[in-house]
C-alpha cells in the first residue's frame, strides 16, 4: 500500500498495521518495496532509513496518486506542478543520501507533453533515482475538468520516447511502463513497443493474478 512517510518513520503501530510483510533481504525471498507518500525531504529520508533497516529491497516515492485525498494532503500527482519541482528533487536526493544500499524509486504520471515528462524524469535521475515507473495517463485535477486519471488507454508511446532518450545519458536507470497491461499478449506487445525494462500492472493483475505467468 501507499503509506505516509511521516507515520512510517515514527509510528511502530502504524508500520505493524500497514506493512507487516517486511523480511530480511535475500536472494530467495520475495522483493519487498516500501511505497511512500511524502512532501518533506527529511521525513522521506527518515522513512527510507527505517525501510532499509526492516530489510526492504527498495523505497518508492509516490508521485502518481490522483485521489482528492492526495490533493488535500499535498502529495502524489499533486506534487508534479513546476512550483513543487525543487521539493520533489530534494526529497529524492535526501532519501538517496540517507540509505546505504537500497535504491530509491519514483512513480509518476504524464505531464502536459512528452518534453515536460522527460524533463521531470531527467531531474529524478540526476537526483539519484534508479527506477522510474511511468503511469502513462494524465493526472487528475481537483475540479475533474480535464482528462481523468483513469480515462482512456495509457499513452505508452510517450514511455517509448522517454526510454529511448534517457538510455543515452542514464542507462543505469530502469524505466517501467504502467498501463494497458491486462493480458499476456499486452505484456509482450507493450514491452516491444516501449523497450521498457519492465511492466507494471495494477487493475489487470487484480483481475488475473496469473497475468505474468
């Protein structure tokens, strides 16, 4: 689940309730990723330290949540405006500096056009992120007057462009495509289209837990 970095870092009961599945990192154990909502660099950094101590394999910063609760709490996709760009960069950089070994990842949505999304991805890479998952749909607005966060198919062509461009300067950063993945044929087609390092499926894998088999 997406968890509050503030509470994850400081509240043992909260961690026990929301994240009981952490286990020591080992080659033969499931990969456990701590998925956090945050809007302060120090709080994300503190939560990342705790996640690493718990044996998590990575920490993922949520920059994609379109829900109105994210608007009210000022996190998720509502941090993707230009006015918050330095804050986002500072959060990623602080988390990267705080941990010893595990990678810091980020999940984003598409911005106004491909160039804007690409600029965001570059800044995340420069801040130290080692994986970026791109939900290839637009973020929602509070007024719900623009394209909805779930409306229409994901534009994976933008992911393909971003992956191609970033591979030149940031080949060490993994790009994950999110959207339009509900069948095994989608898996094959989407990987071919995007050349992404992996795929993420949300609703599709809830409908079919054996999707990636």
